C-alpha cells in the first residue's frame, strides 16, 4: 500500500517558491539593493532571504531515501539536470547571446551569484549526489555537515561552494527530521525570534551573507580572531535557518490548501525571472505588489502550459523519462 503523501511538504514548497519570487521582485524593483526598499519590504526581504532557498533544500532532504543508490541519482539527474540544461539554453537565447563563452562557463561551473539564474537546480543535484555518496555512513554525513556549519564562507573560493556549504547541512537536517518524524512545537517561534535578533543586520540585508549589526566592525577588521568569529557566525546562521524552518513546519502543521502549487515549483522558479515586468523597477509598493502578482501568475500559467505536452514537461519540468514511442504506456499514478 502506497504511503500517503504529506501535503504539508507541498505547501512548504509552495511557500518557499512564493518567497523566492517576492525576493526577486523586490531586488528588481530596487536595482538589486533591497536596503533601498520601504521598511516593511526591506524587513520582509531580510527574513525571506534566509528562509526561502534553505526551505527547499530541507524539504528535498526530508523526501530523500534513507539509502540512495545510483538509480535514484539517475532519476534526480533527469528531474534536475535536463531542465537545468534546457532552461539555460532559453536564457542564453534571450539574454546571453552576446557572451556565449561566459554563459557556457557559468552553466558548467557557476562561479558567481548572478551569472547563472538556474543555479539552484544545479546545486540540488549536487546535494542529491553527495547524499548518495555519503549517506551510507552516518559518521561521514555528520562529519561533512558539521564541517560545513562552521566553515567561514570567506575560505571558499566560489559562490557555488559557499552555497553548497550552507545547504548541505540543511539537506541533512531535513533527512534526519523526516527519518525521526520530528514535529516542532510553538517553542520554534520563540527560538526563531531570538535568533533573528541575534543575526539581524539592517533591513534589506541578505542575512545569508551579511554579518549581524553587532559583529560588522569586528568582521571587517582583519584581526587574528576574525576567522573564528566568522566561523561562529556561520553556526548562528545555520541555527536561525533551522529555527525558521521549524517555525514554518509548525505553522503549516495542518495546512493542505495550496499544495497543488508545490508541484509546479520547478517551472515557476525557472521561468519567473524572464517574466518580471519592467514597470516594476523604481515603482512604489502598489506597483511592486501588482508586479509580484503578475510574475507569479504568469509563471504558474507558463508551467501549466508546459505540463500539457510530454516533451516540454520532460525537458523543462523534469517530468518523468524521455517520452519515446516505446514508453507510450501511461505510468502508474503516484
């Protein structure tokens, strides 16, 4: 008998995707500087910046199998790397045709933050491959995860490695929570509030990268203890991420509305940056809200359209295997 799907996970994925789109709309509206946004939007951006993508990684870890074999990694490659390649070609055709070598390098290696709009699909596959490689040894998994929690991101040369160090422990935490069926209580809200105060920088700051206000001057100083301080701040960041995720799990404990949106997140993530309306830039909160509704609605509509045909669902949404003639039999329902 198939295990009933936990709709809360789909709701959490939907929430995470709505936060991702909102964050990008805010950045687009204020020229990639959310500290210029009005205080409510700037504050919202700072909180969502440390929750949205980690929440996706956590849910992916929660759903990962206890023992990941080569067959599972192969399915993850079809689900993630095929749409990664297909959408990168679309982005090249629309925005990167003047720099083909830069586009190719960023697609294959992903060295910096802005050059690869599809970076999360790439990274999610790397997280899955790491789990398959290390997951058979609990000691190896925990050793690597703990090392990632405390490594200062200044010590990592590429943006891709920095994000990997942030998200691998979150992925492992999701796996452990799913394995033990752990349920957070209202204490998670209190912990998140206290840790948010400890990690707070300025409204509009991306809290994944910005140091807390109280530590900014110490981190800027190149003293001998700066590296240790930086390692402590990465641990504080990880604690805040987990507290915010636990709070989201607690608040969504009986949620089921919106679960349908969780199944569309890959397409929304891939398409939404292409659909940002230019009239959002420099606009007020009303225009920004309208731009957010337009972007999210258009991305949902495009994703639903791509789901209508098997080849587009496979290429752009990671839906199943290649729809060849020999595979015309409908797969069993999940």
